[in-house]
């Protein structure tokens, strides 16, 4: 029998309190991704554009960056643009692999903690090593489905392209309709992507917890949503509200608010969220005779 959302949240919170180690995959992922980005992108910029870093201290000084400074900088950037783009692409690919490994490991740890009451880094290494490729491809499939939402921007583009010359001196009868069409397209696209995030909230958990391939995991996650729409939506809403509330509250703290928000997200919000989703998934897919231990 499927646990009600109140039970999932309450018991999941208790599981998190007893297994604070579940935050480590998220910490490792953030640290390694940052190191990779600094080494590859930072190293590339330093080698290709030595004067780039001398401008960084000037960014917070209004008027400090003048056309006289930008012009020689651009003359260094343009010949190296291919190398810079390649560095960014390599960084993105490595970041995706790192994220997939530690995400699979975190779900494996959440599964172990939910079923047995305890977990360890060995669960992270086991599930991360076995399932990160399948999870990566599942994320790519869902990401491609989300990108379909860009189609809603096409009407705005089709309207704007014949009028590009007019936009150099925009008039209300040209600018306002184009702006309205774009805004409507962005609104519809946003709604579409929100729906996708709800419809495909569970494929990651299907891939890792049930040891499925990417396509099978996406299918099973979607089918579970179709059979348990209310439960999935309620948990999605709870996690969204908590994330937004924490972000808004910490955002009011001067100087360190953004840092605190990132730290709380990595150490508390993400581990707790993974435990909740894992518990809901297990309560749906586990036979009644195989009840959760805690």
C-alpha cells in the first residue's frame, strides 16, 4: 500500500536525521565540478587570454571597464574562441558525468537508508559505479523532451525575423506585438517544462532503485506517475515550496545569503528530497509483504 505524503515526509525526515552522511555525494559533486571547471575553463582562459583575469577586480567598479580595455581583450578572444568553446563543452560533459555518478550514488544511499535504516559510502560507490551511465542517458532523454518546449518560441521568431530592420527604430505597432508573442511563448514554454518536471520526476529513481536501463527507467517512471498522479504532484509541490522558501529567506541575508543558500541546498535540501522521492518510489513499487523497515 502506498504511504501517504505526510508519512513519506515525516519518516523520510527521521531517516535523514539518522543518516546525515547522505549529503556527501552532493558535497563531492559540487566540489569536483568546481575544480574541473576552474582547471579546464580557467586554465584555457589564462593560456589564451592572459589579460582576462586582470579585469576581474574591475567588474564591481562602475565605469572601470572602458571600450579602450575591451578592444584589445576582444582581439585576444576571437582567435581563441574555438579553444574556449571546446573547453566549455569538455567541462559540461565532465560535469554531467560527475553529477550522474554522485546522483546515482545518492539515490542508492537513500534506498539503503530507507529500507534498512542505515547507509554508507560503499552504497554510493556501488550504485554510482553501476548506474551512472544509465542515469545519465535517462536524464538526457528527459532533457531532450524538455527542449521540445522551445517550439513555443517559434511564432515569436517568425514574427520578428521579417521586422528585424524595423527594430532598429522600434515603433509600438511593431515592437508590442512581437514582445507579446514572445512573452506568451515563454509562458507556455515554462508551463510545459514544469509539466515535464512533474511527469518525469521518477525515472532517476526507477533506473537506480529497480536497476533498469535508461529507456526502461523513463517508461516506468512515467507509468508510475500516471497511476499515482496526486502523490507525485504533492511531493513535487512540497519540495518546490521548501526550496523556494529557503532560497527567499536566506536571500535576505546580506553578503553571505547566496553562499548559505547553496550550502543548505547541498547539505540539507537535496539529501532530504532524495530520501523523500526514494521512499515514495519504494512505497509504490514494493509489495505489501515487503514493507519498508522504518
